[in-house]
C-alpha cells in the first residue's frame, strides 16, 4: 500500500549534536525536507551546534551526565543503551543519520526505519584507517569495550529496514560488514558559499584544509612540502597540531581555524588543494572545486567518485611523501579549466541531495 509522507509522523535520529560537521549538514538538509520532524540525539550542545538551537530536539539520559558534551570518548560506550531507551512508538517513519549508534533505535514492526549511514564506525571495523579505538585518550577504556561494541553494532544494523549511504565506497563497506545493500545518495555540499571569483588572483601556495589528527595524514603533506620547498597553507586545528608544527619548514604556514569567508579566499587563491586522507566522501574537495581549485587527492575513498583525474585534479596512489612529491611535480605541468572544475562541484549541491534523497524515500514508501 502506498503511503504519503505528508500524513506520516517522522523522527530523525542523529548520533550527537556537539559540533557542525558533514553529518550535521546532512541533518540540516533533512530538516529542510521534513520541517515538522522531531530530532532525537544522545547529547546536544546548543553553543557548539547553534544552527539546531530552535528545533524540537529530544536528548537521551546522557544529556544529564557531566562532561558528556565534551568527552566523546566516554560517550561512545554508553550510546547503545541511550538510543535503545528512546520511545519512537508514535512515529511512522524513522530516519537515522549516523556513523555510530543512532541506527540502533528500536521501532515498531510497522514503522519504516531508513538509515543514512555515513560509514560503519571506522574505529570498530577498519582500525588500519582509523586507529582511535586503541589509541589516544582513554585508550584503556576503548580497548576493553571495542569487542562488545562491534557485536552490538552488527546487531543494530539488522534493525534497519533500508540503508542509504554517501558513496559507493561506503556502500561496499556496508555490504562487507553488515551484509546489506544500500542506495547511494551523495551528501549535500553548500557550494553557494564557495564560488569562482575573478577578482581573486591565484597565489603560488598549495592548501591543506582539515582536522589535524592522525588519520587525516597531514604529516605526509608536511614532509612532502619540506622536500619540495613550495609554499603550503594549512587550515584547521586538532590534537596533532603541536606535533605537526615541529618539523614544518618556513615555507609551511599554519592558519588555524578561520572563518568561512577566509576559507573561501584560501580556496580561491590556492594553486591546488592537497587531500591525502582516505575519506568516506570528502566535502573539502567539493568546496575547493566549487572555487575552481583543482584537487590533488589520494586515489582511494570518496574522492575517487568526486574528482576527475587530469580534469578537475590529480591522484596519487600511495600515502607517502614520495607519492605526493611526484604528483605535485606532475601537476605543475597540467593546465586546468576553472569553469569545468566548478561544474563538477555543482553535481553535489544541497538542492540535488534533497531531490535525490526525497526520490529514494518515496521509492521505498511506494
């Protein structure tokens, strides 16, 4: 029997609202599609996630515990319990937007549960890419809960009726770890904030933008540009910042966290963006391409679905300084068309995401 979205009570479940990153932008776009939907999440920090402060948000019992908003390491082992406590009995459609535990909510048999899975948790299923499950702060706690978390995560996936995800790369991971098929709907990138500007001249510097944390591989970019002796701007902050500043030569400039306007200027003026991480999708390359800036990216992960080799950027095949050095040298001899690069970025706009995910949801309902 066909079901109408207009007549359905809808809940959107999100892992946590303690910042505004890629998954939160997916949540904002979902809220635009379903303005009357109630949001359920484990904890909510209205200061760090200010765009959500006026929405109807229901938090879990973890909201009352001290330090939970700032200590995500402590939060993770408790999230299975928290999400299983939510009462979603009055909802006809539940959409979980998750890279962790939100898919584990319990729904009525007649409720349709669609999960937009940004990734199966990398620190549970692929520690070679993301080693945080066994390193960093609270590593003793992490090592003692990872096995049980992996078992629970696999069982939680069985509670989902239909999976969607952000790339074919992650669709393969969902198939591998959960034994489930998933529809690919590329996530929204607000490219209206990033554009071509002929008044901004291209500089000689390259650009790295992202968190300064181990698995983002900023260290090999620094090593490569120490060897190349070319100017590099680094935008972002993170726990590895002090460590990364140490070996950086004078040609490398750390800008820290900057405003959206300043970030746009960095994209517009950079010679190219260096993207060394193996990401689920990768919003940063889209933002750069929206400014007509080519991307030099690692040839694995979501970037392989968004960057076109030798048309909107260039790939390197190993996460090593030698591989980056060779790619930058090759890049120097290739001419790129800024307008074509911008056109590629437009394929990943928020408007297209809203159209595609609405079509997929209606397909499921009908």
